[in-house]
């Protein structure tokens, strides 16, 4: 019997090369090698996307602790949260991308809050930049402010005043997720085909103030932003319902098939995706969408502790959040920076918290503190656009009713009917203009 040793000993190098070449040309061999390369690629990706649940819990425990007293916008307690983010970015080696070489982007607070009731106070965003030397940048953001001690009117508790609203889910969970993704990308030893800027926003609960300030005063060129990914309330994943809301899927043509395919391929039966094509919602991604930047928004749903003092860390599903973050990381890894992602306009939902039979098709400027309803965006083809209302207009009357603020606007909207034509008066460049809107 011939042994393998004897056979190989008598074959010349030339013959061996021919045998190896012929072996590699066999269909089964090529399929096997392709499968092996994909498998090794998946293993490498999985290693790069390991989420540290201990760190997640640590971040949420700090941000949602009683010692931070609910992180009311511009309070000393919220400043401690901002410093926590900046310190973590510093330790990861991320570049400061705020004002004057710092991690902080300061902006004036134009609305009152519970501890500092007067205006002319300063709040801050926190920005850390991972420079991979690429032309385009992905923004991963989350808001770190919450309701403080319950005096700002947003609490859903029956007697909120003086109670600490820790906001473990809203939005310590999103901030913790953003910090964990920052750690993942800063330490994975890989240069992605895009840069990443990690942003902690202040003033979200008072009207998207921090993200809107960045949009109007960017510390990196808006035209270089590939897309914006917003993490808001991702800590209460329900293992029974499995619902995961992904918003903004219509803001780029590839988003919807991408999020569906990755969920089916890597998270089969783990998510019941609820997709929302709109780029507008009651969170910070809206500010980027209005600057014509593609956005994705991740959210695990409203619960009975929403905007109440009972939103505490004990109710957070750490493993569920880790799963959501692994999913987000795979989506990010699938995005290519060249060419830059194209922006696609979507429908604009009426974000009033009420259901109406009619809509003007406008996006209110939530941070506007003056009299009237200022418009951030007008949807093409809808009643407002057809009537000639423009971005930046301030609605001061609808019919015979004076519009003093968004609440007055909501009340009037609830009384209108489809097909009705009403006079609308707006201010444009401080000049009154009378228009007629058919609903």
C-alpha cells in the first residue's frame, strides 16, 4: 500500500502546483472557500461588535442616579452628565469637536426649566470625533437631558413637582448606547470608510434645542455628513412583543431594504420591526432631516413609566438594549461612504400628540419662543405649500383665531374639517401676509 508520504515525496513541485490549481477550480472547492471567507468575515464582524453590557449598565446607573436629579436642561446636574460624556470621549482618544477646541458646544437656553427658571442661561452639547481620515462622517447622537424635578410641564405624573425624574430609558439608555458604540468604534482597530462623530444633545425635552443649535451652528461641514443615527429610548425592549421602531427609513433609498435584510439575516425572529419612513419625529434626528441629511431613528417604544419618576434603571432591559446596539452596528458597518448617501425627502407627520382629520403639512419650530407658530419645514404638495406658506414663516392667525403658540395651533387644527378653506395670516421677514389654505 502506498502511503501519502511516499506519493508526495515523488511528485515534483510543478506537478503539485498543477494538482492544487485543478483542485481550486472545482465548483465545490470554490463554494467551500467562499463560505469559509464569509464565515470568517462574520466572526471578525461579531468580534468588532461585542457590546459590553457591564459598561452599558454603568453608564445608565450614573446618568439615571438620584444624584443627577433628573438632568434638567442647563442645571448643574445636567452639566455633570455633560462632563461625564466629555471625560469618556477623552479617555477613548476622540477628538474634541465642540467650541474652541473643547468637547462642549454652548448655546443659550431660551426656555425656562425647573431649577433655573429665567432665560439667558447656557446649555451645552458634547461632541467627540473619531477621525478615520475619510471625506464623510456619520453622526451617532442621543440626548442626555431629561425632566429634572418635574416643574417644566412635560411630566405625566399626577403630582410631579419636586420629584426626581431619572429618565433611565429617556434617555440614559440612548446615551449609554451612544457611548458604547463610541467605545466599540474607537477601540476595534478598524478604520471604517467614514469618520464618526458622537453627539450628546442637551435641551431635547424643551424642543430639540441642542440638535437644532448644532444644525444652525455646525462644528463640521453639514455637507460632509453621511447620515445621522439617533438613539432615543432604546432601553425597554419587550422580549415578548419584540417591537423595534426604526424611523427615517425613507430618507435614503437603501435604508428600508438594508434594515430589513440585516434583521432577517442576523436577527431572525428577534425583532418585529415597525418601520416609519418619515424623517421627522419628536426627537433630535428631526433637526438633521431638516438640513437635508438622511437619518435613522431607533426606539423600543413608549411605556407606562414614560415621563414619570418611575422611569428607573430597574426596568431597563440591558440584554435587549445590547441586541439593539449589535443590530445598529451591523447597519453602520454596511454603509459605504463613497458616494455620499443621497437625501430623500419624506412625508412630514404632524407631531402634536393628537389625531386630527386635517393637517397643514408643516413642521413646527419647537425651539421657537416667540409669539405665533414658526414653521421649520413645509411639505411639498400639502395644503400649506399649495397656499404659499414657506419655511421660516410664523403663523399668527388661522381663521379668526390668534395663534399665540403651538397649543393654540393644535386647538384650532382640531376644529377644522377636510375640504374647508380658511384664511391664514403669516409673518415673513416681519411683514404680514394674508393667505388662503384649503384643507
